C-alpha cells in the first residue's frame, strides 16, 4: 500500500519545528528545528520556514512532489483562507500580513495551508493523541505564550475570524499586567514562559536569591530581554527540584492565573477533557498541577467535577502532526 506523507511545520515564538509525517499512522518520519526570536525580520521568518522544510525533506530522503501537502501552525492570528499570518504578540511587531502559505506553494510546488498553532495541535491530538475518543475537549498549550483550541462534537471550532479558543487572552485581572497583544490582565501576561521570565527577572534585579544565577548561562541576556527565551522550561524545572523558593513562588502564581482562565472555560463550555501541552507544561509539573487544582476549585462545581485533565499525548509533535493533517486537507 502506498504511504501518504505531508510536511507539518510548527512555528512558535522561540522554536520552529518541521516534520515529514505519515498521514495514515501519525508517525513522524523526520524532523528539523530552527530557533526563532522577536528579532527576526519577516523575510528571515520565511527563510527559516523554507530551510527547516528543506532539512526535514532531506532527512526523510523525499522530494516535495512526494508530499500530499504542507501545513503550518503559527503562534498568532491568521487568515486561513488566504494563508496569511496577520500578526503575533510574541514575535516582532513587523510580522504583519506575512504570506506564509503562498511562499511555500511557490517554493515547493504543492498545496500549503496555514492555521493557528494550537488549532493544529488540537487536530493532531484529536486524530492520534489525547483527544481520541472524546468529542468535546479544550487544548491549552503553554510556551512562549498561552494558546488554546476548542473541539466540540469532534470538530475544531474556528470562529468567524479563525481565532476561537484563545484562552491566553481571557482577562483574569482587570487593568493588570500588560500583555504582548496590547491588552491588560490576560492569562498570557501571567502564565506564559515570557511572563514567568519577566516576573523572575524583576525579582532578581531587586536582589532576590535564586539558583537561576548558576543554572542559566544566558541570564544576563534574560535580564535585559526576557522575551529571548534564555530561561528555558527545563531550567525552571531544575530550579524547583533544587528547592528554589523564588522560582516556586513564581510558578505557583502563574499556575493560579492559568487555573482562573481554565475555570472560566470549564464553566462556559463544560468540556469532557482539557489537554495541556507546550514546553512549560511538559517540563514543569508544578504548573500543570496548580492550574488543574485552581481550575476545578474556581469553576462551577458540576462541570468542574466532570472534566478530566491530561497532558498532550503527542508531546512536542502535536503541532507538526496536526499541521501535516491540515496541510493534507484532513
């Protein structure tokens, strides 16, 4: 039987992952990774996407014509019909109206599709991961930002402009911290890795003691530029494991605010399951546990008791598998 393959690309605030995916099994055949940052120009982003795609294809020993299609999940607001990235709070503000799908079609000569990154992750989890067997669930991914996606009746809910599920921009503190999108008091301003880093750097500048000064070799970069991703999720986990009081306090606060946002979703949508993923959730058990606890505590009692919490089964590959499926028209 002929196997069907597609290329999936997961484009986030600090990392770009491309993978050739077997569409019948969800198996990731090959991967390629690039670093991204807020300093990237629009052309640099396009170049990195093309380069990662080239590398993944080369690693799989495949030609573009052997692909059914290419799918991209991008951390931001997208125009799915046009395949354009409209903007993103966690990359350069110069990234506006970037024609990602068109650039891939021209470069590789196969159909290409663009969607929001957590929308594609939810698609991957629905087909091959923690969403299997559940018709109503929420995906919440915590990394550079906080993203979400809603599946109802086994169908991804996109909304009128394609932005449904953005849990990261629920207001949990009216007039609170400034979010990367320009609003105030959003979940993302408290629970994303960027927000956690901002909070930690502020305390370190004020003289708080922390093992981070030893664990993070690029701490000076983070002190000047918290968005850089210099404080990685694994470093946060290591600091907690070593009993660092400051990091533990900061994660407890982030988990509480994330839980508030999830509680609102539970009360509004009454999902059967909440699937949590992303680099911070995968690495920092405390954030996952505190968020789930507060979500149950602050939501309505009946839906709070009914909902099940689980981590994304596909882990780091949720996005590329889902992107491949969407790129293939699944």
